């Protein structure tokens, strides 16, 4: 046990999970590129979940007791942040593009895009649930003993490598790749913090969904010309970097922040339990 009341990292299981998640994703995409049925890409989409299921049930035979699948008791502030933070990131980026002259906003199209956003939420959630049940509910959870920073860095590197555009994005440039890498690493820290803080994987799914739906739907209200692509990339990642900085400043990435919790309430450490018991206090 470490100071957080959790065991050591089972690195063998971690390696098996990573190999399965990356192997299933890259393998199925490669087969599709060579002429296989495009439906095989479903395996790629759900490869983190499939890897987690295999490791939990077959390799480790441990079940899902620590998967944090509960939803009752999650504090309201985490649901609010899951919706508002992606909205603020994307709004600030789009506002910069408009003010810099790279994009023209069509207000009528923006209003008409809102129903599309709502309709898109369930479908996007169906696809992203496989990622969150793999990256956060398994990988970040199992890396908990290593501390938040190590857990989020490892998860971010694996998550970045898992995306097909990293391997098959023929038109990707170094600038695009660097921007994407920084973005994924920031999301790994933000989503990981939300997972630990809320004690549930579902606010992470909500944040992931809102972040993916908002730009793809609202971009239809913008007519854009890449006048200043580098500045646009900076405007994309700067809000994420600022969010990570704020979380770091408030101690969100300290080892204490990764103490296991349930339903949004952090569990009490063994030392704290002993202290309260000695004082005869209720928990």
C-alpha cells in the first residue's frame, strides 16, 4: 500500500492493456485500408473498452469493483464543469478566429446549429463511451498508485498514439501533429482530474462528448479561410493549457488528489481514519 491507501501498479496488466488497445485499433484500421469491410473500424472505436474487458476478466480476473461506474452522488459542480469548460474552450477559439479575420460568423446558421448539437449528443456518447471506459476507468485508475502526473502523462501518450490520424494521416503536417499532441496531453490531465475528483467515469464522458460535439456542429456557422493557421492553433491549445495551469495551481495534481473516492466524495485515508477513530469522531 502507498500513502493513498491503494496498492502498487500492476505493470504487467498495464502493458497488456496498452498492447491490446493499440493493437486492435491499428490492426483494424490497417485491414480497412487494405480493403476489409469498413465496419471493422467499430473494433478500433471500442478497442480501449475491449482491452479493459479482456484484462479485467481474463488476465487479472478482478472484475469491475474499482471501475467507478456509479453515477449517483456525483456532485453537481462536476456536471456543470463537464459542459461549461468545453463550451468556454471552443467559444474562445472561435472568437479569436472571428476577431482575427480568419472566419466570418453567420448568426442565423449558429442558431440553427443548436438543435443539431442536441441531436448529436447521444450518438457521439455511444462512440466515446469505449474510450472513457478504457482510458479513464481502466488505465488512469490502475495507474493511480503512481500519482496523478505519471498517470495522466502515460495515459496521454497512449491516447495520442491510439488515434488513427497519427499513423494514417497522410496529409498531417508537423504543426498539426504538435498541436494535436499538446491538445491530447492537456485533455488527459483535465479528464483525469475530473475522473479522480468526481469519483465517476461519467462526467468524463460528458465532457468528452460536449468537447467533440460543440466544434463539429458550430463550425458550420463559420466561413473560415486559414489566414493565420499558426495563431489559430495557438488559440486552440491556449485555453487548454490555461485550464491545466489553474488545476495545477490549486493542487489538483498532487498525490492527495488521487485518493480513491466514490460519488464525488474523496475517501478518507487510513491515517485520517485512525486519527478520527482516536478522537471518537463519526465518519
